[in-house]
């Protein structure tokens, strides 16, 4: 009588390695920035379609999501958050800089 699969076996390691924390803890970490929020335009990897990128926001996951929603509504377009960078569809750099400055962030235009 075999209760186990023939291919299964116990794996044991004496090295402790990196201990992974839960995803809830990762959302609470605020990235370190230089205090300047940069707004730039990018078309890279988007088949020529331009997006406005907002980098350097000192916010954690839920707060960043809330701010991104507010900015997307102000611009009247869609967008997403990828790796702590807010992407808003279209070239809305001037409007975004005005809105971010109203909210107390030191935003400036970056790139060309």
C-alpha cells in the first residue's frame, strides 16, 4: 500500500534564506524619495500611445491608489499603478503638475 506519490519527497534545507512577508505588510512601506514628484510623458512599449507618468510620490499602496483615482477623474482618462508609478493615459502633464502642487507635492515636469 502506497499512500504517497512516487515522485513526491521531503525537501529540507539548512539555509534560512530570505523570509517572505505577507503582501499586506508590503503595501505599508513608503518608498524613499528625494521629495520631488516628477511628471513625464512616455510612449515606450505602448505602440506610440502616450501616457503621463508620475514618479516619486511618497505614498503607500492604498493612499497611492486613492490619489491616482482622483487624478484620473480630474484628467477624464484611464490609467493604472505599476511599481509605485502612476500612469495616466494621454499627455496631461501640465494639469497633473497643477493638481499635485495644489495637494502640497513639489511636482515638476521631467523629460522632454
